[in-house]
C-alpha cells in the first residue's frame, strides 16, 4: 500500500463509547459537526457511508426506492462478523416492497394505538406481579432478567393469546439469541426452537374455533384466505417477538439507569405523573437503543450535498441524529421538559417500528410502577463495573444488578 | 374543513404518530390508516397538527 492509499482510506468505523455509556460514541458528534454524511471503512475493509445528521438520516430512511433494506443488495454494509453471518435470515426490517408491504399489512391493524392502549390494565396487572416477585428475591437482583426482559415477554404472550407461562421459554431462547458471546450454532438453535413454536401455534390456530388474539386473527385473515403461507405467518410472529424484545428490554433497563442518575427529574416525575408521557419520548430520544440501521444504495442519490453512488452502503446512525443540536437544542442534555420533536429512535420511512405503541405503553407502565413500588431502588454496583454491548445494532447493558429494598 | 391539511391514506403506513400527538384531530380506521376525526375543523395554527405533519414517517400528511 502506498502512503497515498493510506491517506485516502477513510476512518475505520468504531462504536467505543466514552465515560458516559448512555452517550453515543464521542467521534459521532465530532464527525456530525464536520459533515452530515461521511465516508468510513468497515470492519472488513469495505468502504461505506455513515449518515450522521437528523436531516441526512431522515432523507435516507424516506427514500425507500434508492436505499434498500434487503441484505443481499450489492453494497449492503455489515458491522461485524456475526452480522455478516446472519445475512440469510429474512426479517421484516430487512425486506423491501412489495414483500415488505404485504407482510406489514397483515399485522398492521393489530398495532393500532387504541388497540394497544386497551391492554394497559392487563399490562399493569402482570407488571405488579413481577414487582412483587422481586421483593422476595435475594438482593441484589438483576433488573434485566427479573423485570426488563420479563415485561416484553409477558406482553407478547398477552398479544399472541398464549399462556403467560410461555414467557419463560421466550426469554430463554431470546437471551441466547441476543447474547454477544453466544456461538452461531447456539443462535441458530434458539431461532429454530422459536420457529418451531410459532409453526405449531399457527397450525393450532388453523384448526380450532377463532379466538380474540393476534395469532388467531393472523391465521383467519391471512393464512386461511391464502394471502400468507403458514410458514410466512410463523416467520412473521417470530419477527414480531424478536423485534420487540431486546429493544424494549434495553429501553426499560437503560431508562432506569438514566433516571437513577438524575434524582431531581425522577422526583418531578414522582410528584407529577402526567410528565411521564413526554419523559418516555425523551428517554427514547436520549437512549436511542437502536444505534444502527443499514441501507444499500441502488441508484445514485444526492443527500445533504453528498452524492451516494449505486452499490454503496449506508449505516444510518439513529443515536447521532437524535443528538443533532440543530434540531434538539442542548442535545446531550436529558430533559423531561423538552419540547416534543419527532425523534428517529423508531426509525423513519416505511420501516418505522411497527410496535412503537407497544414500546411506549410498556415504558409508560413499567417505569413509573418500578419507581413507585421501590422508591429506594439503587444500582448495586458502580456504573464502571457494568458490561455494555457497544458494537451491536442494539446497544445495551448485559446485567443491571439493583437493590430494591432498603 | 381541512384547513389546508393534505392527507394520503394510500401512503399512510399506520404508524399512529399523528394520533399520538393530536388525538383530537386524527384517528386510525379499522385497518390502522389515518382518518380525520369526523366533523373536526383543522386549524393551521394548531401546534399539535404541525407536530403530526413533521413526525409522519412517510409524508402522508402535509400542509398545502
């Protein structure tokens, strides 16, 4: 390699965070202040772009015709070896229209805001049960396994109309799937078990009398009418579980950390519960648990003054966009009184998170309930001892040991 | 009636953003797609509607 080549090679993309793990990597902010998009070098030496500013991120997300989600599209970027190995799994977020449109429409009505809101009381009931169980457990308890993971798992049971006792099976499989140290065999094994579970569920719902739940309606409206194959329906249910689990789990855990670190704002929320609505918005923006989305450009496009060529990959950095000071004044400050501005924590464009009403409901129920039930809740170890997953699409903390009782 | 608010139900993906920020004005039909609350008069100066327009992920809402 000549010195000129070295000079021309763009910075490698790294995800290492600074002292405050809830802030995106420092260099993202530095890069964003220089340019809305930037050329970088991926882990395997491939070149790609990063979209850093709010405008660049929204522009790429909205241009579904030029920026494709299918991982087999030429130039589609990967962020690590594991990511590269999973190219074969076709999940809803990784499909383009018209396949994406048909699958999304098959379950769209299930995620109508009012319909999800109607499950609030039943959510409050199982959340209270989980909190009761924590009191009896040996201290410290891991907030992730005992609460943050259990909440989305139990809600999924409610939504699908399966017994609440299946939540344990879901968390067991998903833990393996989302633990960075899991071998790829273990990940495939966990996915196989889940897929088999959903195949059986679809088969069972295809036989008996229709029931009032998501899985039954999906079978009645889409499988029995021939719009979807039984296998596609099982895959879709599998994806709904995966999409909503680790994201919500980490949002509950990292939101708890964020609020424990800001006792004065937490006190305000305790004395004025109506503030939770906007606080949830701010937590979603501030934490931005999905760090990265990927796109491949299929036709030359101009974005914020840069020309992206067909065949080039783009890593869309959602957390960076959500800290763009041109849109969010004093963007690195967490502020529950911040004016509601449409953040991009759920993405933007046709792939925007289908389950966002669920995420909001679970945060709006689980967080106040936790801090009300356990006013003395505190971390059991210094923050520096916590282990974080920095180089994954979904940012997260591995364990969150807490003491719930004085 | 619509106060200059444009709306395309074919483009709508049913994210529910508009209903969340301006429930008085927007609703979702049985398929999840956006509709105006029957009889509602949209006010161009309504900040909540402005927020719904800015937050629509697919541009299904706009000011004409």
